């Protein structure tokens, strides 16, 4: 069975996240949310980088695919619950907490869709709610929850977001509000079954366009800036997570709505 492009790119993104962690070590912005007071923090950060790298490689190897999916979903779920959720609960009025939570949730949604599709016998026997078609629906719900948080952050931080819009595009504030509203609309379309395949696919395409137009030029302009590489990698992870979820609708007609638009397609 051939590997889908979204699957291969997601694996490459995980490998990239792992390599960035190894290159930058303790200073890597990707793992900065690990508490500075944690004993053995450098070792924990190294372990996180190795998990990302190892699972990314495993996603590319059919014999290791199921095991890689297990480790990756567990890793991202722990990251979400232990490092992102507490900050959100403690400071729910701070929009960046919601945005940060959503970034990991969207990345997890992509990993969960692979986990659901390539589940082993143990998962099918003990975690039936999380694999197969039901698991795909969990992945979709994760993305549906993440997208409004991402979209609303464009409104909450309109000036900052507008500053990232390439000057040659013009109308930076307009693009800021348009992309924010598009993410909210995509989540609504998926949630209510209103052309969900089109909604998810356009959202994934938009996230990739943002990644290509905003972060690749910044990396090219300042390749020594760690922050640019971290933001580029995180943006790729979010975009690919959305792409993987959008692929679960591939058997649905583009303009279908209602019950039949919620049908699930998955490999495995």
C-alpha cells in the first residue's frame, strides 16, 4: 500500500522537530514550556527530541508504523495535558494560552488519525473508542476544537498577525481577519457537516500557504535565528495535522453535506 503524501510530510515534520531539538538543545524554543525547575530538564528535553525524531522515522517504515503511532500519540497527548492544559486553566483570559493549546491539539489530531488507521490488535481490543472509524472522529473533533482557538487568536493579536503578512500582499489587517474567520468557519463546517471535506481541505491549504508565505521567507532571510526555525516547524506541524484530518474525508463528495458528508476514509 502506497503512503499518502500527508502521511509522509507529517513524518518529515516530526523528524524536523526532533532534529531542531537536538541541534539547539536546552535553548530550543519548541520545548521551552518544560518547567525550568524540573529535575533533569536537559535530559527530558533531549528525550522529547528523540521521541519526535524516532517516531517520525518510524512513521516512514511499515514494520514500525503501528509502534510509532502509539508512541507519538501518547507523547503529544501528554504534551497537551501536562504542559498546555495547566497554563490554559490557570490563565484562561490569556488568548495565547488557547492558541498554544490549539497548536498542539491540531498536531495531535493528525497523529491521532494515523493512530486510528494503523492501530494494532491490542488497540482494537482495548481502545476501540480511539481507533478505526471512531478514532478518526476523535481526530476530527480535536481539529474542530483547535481551529476556533487559532482563528480567534488572529483577532486578539491582530497587530502582531498583520505584521507577519508579506508586504507584497497588501491589506495586512484584512488578511488577518479573513484568515482568522476562515479557521472558525472551517471548524463550523466540519462540526455541522456543511461541506466538511471542502472546509477541512481549504483550511489545510490555507495553513500551508501561511507557512510558505510567512515562515519560509523569514527562515531564508535569517537562517541563524532559532525562533524562525521553531515557528516554521510548528506551523508545518499544524498544517500537516489539518491535512491528515482532511484526508479522512477523501471518500466524501466535495460539496456533500449532512450525514453522508461525515463518512470516514482511512488507510490501514
